[in-house]
């Protein structure tokens, strides 16, 4: 009789404004997957094409919107 409406907030991948060293790519990926950004940074360093992937991600992933005060 009564149907509950469930609203799912879609998670979006952004480059982090707060957890960044260069472009915020690793911080944003870490926030998206709920893991420490340092682990993501290590994975980029270990992978053979890490720098290339990082640069492409820096171009493709939008920056996190500014929070309104």
C-alpha cells in the first residue's frame, strides 16, 4: 500500500581539492573508493604506465566543485 521512495545519490569521481599533491587525482580516486590516497599513489608509482595514466586522468577527471559557504 505504501511504497517507500529511495533516493540514491550517485557518487561522482572528482579530483580532490583538499587531498592533493599535484592535481588531486589520487585523492579523488581514494575518496571515491573510500581508500587512503597514499595507497592509490603507491599503485600509480608501482604500475609501469602510472605517469601516463595519471596525466590522462588529470585531464579527464573534473575538479571537485567548490563548497558553498
